[in-house]
């Protein structure tokens, strides 16, 4: 659902568990959010942005929005 988020996690060697622990949620909850099965809370999104040092717009661009002109 969020290919840039998954790409940055891979590039920076950050696991789903590490991200979940930093944001104070379970690994399964984080996995569901990354896959688009549930929504990120604003505080969780900020946590992800701070941990991966990328912009919100970049990390949370949805797969179905990739390549669209805005």
C-alpha cells in the first residue's frame, strides 16, 4: 500500500518490529497499517517520519497514487 515506506524501511534496514516498538504499537498493528488494512494515527505517522527522516508526502504516497500528477 505504501511502497515508498517499505522501500525506505528496506534501504535503512528498519524492521516492522523496530518501527512498531518506536511508535508504541504491536508489530502486527504496524504491519496492518503498512499494508493499508488499517489507518495510521497522526502520532504514528509522525513517529515513522521522524524515524526514517523522510517527508510525510513521500513515505505515505499510496501505491494507487504513484505517478499521478497533482
